[in-house]
C-alpha cells in the first residue's frame, strides 16, 4: 500500500504528528495525532472508514483515488491532508446520494465503460464534477476532464460516450431562446480558483 | 511541542514561518511533493500549508508586466483571461499531467519541482520573466534564463533556504508565443517555448527537459532574427524553419547516457523547434 501509515516502520521515534479538523461529506471530522505526511486518501480510507476512493498508485497517475475538493476533481493521494484547512471534501460515498450520480452510473454501464470496475468510483467523481460545472461539455472538454482516468479495461472512449449520454438526459431540450443565450454568453471553462 | 503544521494567512506570516524553521517544507498543490512523501523519499519534519495565503493566488498588471501569483494553478493559468496575457504559459498549462494535477499543481510549485523538469521554466526563460523570492529581509528577483541550466537542479540555484516564491513577473509581449511538448519515452518530455516579439528581429527560444534547467538557444535565435524580413517580419525561405531546428538542437545538445538516445533527443528538439517556427510564422 502506498498509504503512509508507517509511523513505526520508519523507526518513528520522532514522527511529527498533528491533530486537525477535516470537512468531509458535510461533516467536520477530527483527525487526532496523525503523521503530518499522511495523504488525504490514507486518511479517508484508514482513519475515516471511507474506502470508496481507491489506492491505485500513490503517484497521481491512475485517478482511482479521485475525490472532489470544493467541487473540483482532485487526486486524494497527492494532497497533504493536514494542510487542507477548511476546504470541503466530497467522496463517492456522499455523491452516491445524489440522483444525478445514479444517471452518470447508469450511463457508464450503458456505454460499456464498467468492466472490472476499479477505475469507476474515480471516473464517476470526475464526471459529476464536470457536469456540475458545464451542463453540456464539448468532446474536448470531456476528454480533458477525464484524461486522469486511464481505464485498463475499456479504454477512454466508452466513458466519453457515457458523459454525453448523461448530459443529454440531464439537460432539458433547449428552446430557441436558450440556444441564443448560449451563443451570446458561452459557459466559462476553468478550474479551481 | 514544536509546530508541525503551520497554516499562515498572509505572505508575511508564511515568510516568518519559514524563517523560524528553515527545514519546514512549504506545500502548495502537493502534486510534486506528495508522490515523494508517499514513496518514502522525503520525510518532512514540519509543513507550511500555503492554501490560506490569498495573496499567492492574485494576478495583476504593473507597467508592461503581468504579475502572476505563485499559487495560481495550471487550471487557472489556462483560463481565457490569463491565456490572453501569457499565451505560451497557458499552452503549457493545457498539456500538463492530468485534470487532477492541473486542478492542484501551482506555478510556484512547478518552478521548484524536483520530480521532473518543470514545463513552466522554458516559457519563463523565453519570456525573460523573473521569479520573486521573498524572505524576511526583502524580495529578490531571479531570472531563470540567466541561471546555469546544465550545472544542476534549478531550484537550488533559484531559491535560498527559507525563501518563499511569491510570484513571477512576466513582460507583456505583443508578438507570437508558441509552446511545443513531445514525449521521448520513459515518462520523459522535451519542451520548447518560442517567443517572437513585436519588433522584427526579437526572437527567443528555450528548451526544457534536455538539461536540469531551461536552455536558451541564443545563437539560433540570432540566426532566425537575421532571416526575418525587416518590414513584413516574415521568414526569407520556407527551409528556414528546419534549419532553425537543426541549429537549436546543435546548441542545446540534450543530455542522455547513450549515444543513440542523445541522437534521438537531438532529433526531437529539432522537430519541436521547426514546428514552433512553422506555427509562429506560418508555412
Ligand atoms: C501525474 C503527474 C503529472 C505531472 N505532469 C507534469 C507535467 O506535465 N509538467 C510539469 O511541469 N509537471 C508535471 N507534474 C509535476 C507537478 O505536478 C507540477 O510541477 C506542479 O506544478 C507542482 O506544483 P505544486 O503546487 O503541486 O507543488 P508542491 O508539490 O506543492 O511543491 C513542490 C515543491 O516546491 C515547494 N514550494 C511550493 N510552493 C512554493 C512557494 N511558493 N515558495 C517556495 N517553495 C514552494 C515545495 O516545498 C516543494 O518542495 C506532474 C505531477 C504528477 C503527479
Ligand atoms: S492512487 Fe493513483 S492517482 Fe492517486
Ligand atoms: S473498468 Fe477496469 S479499469 Fe476501468
């Protein structure tokens, strides 16, 4: 496991620790006497009992650990949990309560994007973040938002199809006037800040 | 007990925190630091989280320059407003890692990244931007294009212990800016930034990934400037782009252990430079 819960394994007589509060899925959770280098993925899985985000690589390349930070998809293994402050974390466990998430999950199944399933919680988390930001993302926007989710079973194309299916279902048929509105004021793209 | 986690709220507090404990590591996005922490290569004794220092995420104008905060993320640098100011940096941002890395990874963290060559550095070197390094003693401006790119990690030359990068100062240019990135195997990339200023004859080109720091191709730049038509700014000959590519490769001489690998890298640099010129000048 890449999770750094190895205080003793590192001969940890002087393991620097700290206690802090994390905002996870709408609740304030107290993390006590934790090593300061623990990544968010480890804290979620091993301290808070939230195993939905997966530990695939610990190096930021596989995307299976994706969670939402203030609504943006991020890799939990790349985040020093103790330095997050009051930023809001949302994991797949909580996203699962939204009806929109069920639509995304259904679309992924229909498009053939769910095979071994290991990448899926991360993909769903990224797709939900994308669709919350852009109701009808272009193909380029979809591929860019999902470029951190290498799916070893189905490859990238089925998940792109799934986003289109989910977006189409979610957006009510456009009237002429809303189409005009979109031309005048295109939805802004962009990131965290 | 010593403070092991510090969450400063201002630049002054952040600089003070680092001055008090120079072994404390700043954490911006964590995308460069955490893979090393996870792999047990780095074991911080204290962390200074920069998430609450709003000044690091600001940007603005200052007579002819854009001031970009060190805490701006790649995703933010790619947004339309900042892309219009510094197109080559936005082009680099668009090609960084994955969406998750672009959402968290910052400009300042990239300049000091030790995991892999920083994609921002060739851009900053070609633009002749300066990096603002702050300590309790004041602010130092360091120009990446004036460092020794072949002699070792750029972070060590750039920053003194206890200093914080607050941002970069980028000259606002009216000409064209191009950024080209090419994978060369084993997770390694070569990058190239080309800037052709509004004045005919002002060409600058820097290559990243070939050496520890960004390498400017000064002689090739002068050659290309000499090929520009004094009035139209266009190149004299369709073959200039390819010739420029070879000159850049000869000057930069990318590093690799084996001769065949060196030859391959040289070829890739030449192709990147040719493409950048073709995009910038057409043809
Ligand atoms: C999967 C993956 C893909 C990547 N792809 C790319 C890529 O394509 N191109 C590329 O260039 N990089 C890439 N990176 C590397 C990294 O993500 C970027 O360099 C990123 O911009 C680093 O910024 P950060 O804020 O996350 O740095 P951090 O990890 O927070 O910090 C990096 C270093 O800088 C120090 N530091 C941070 N901010 C400051 C400051 N303001 N003052 C002083 N010191 C500071 C930290 O102490 C640390 O030593 C990739 C990383 C991963 C995991
Ligand atoms: S565990 Fe692979 S990206 Fe985080
Ligand atoms: S379904 Fe197996 S990795 Fe994506």
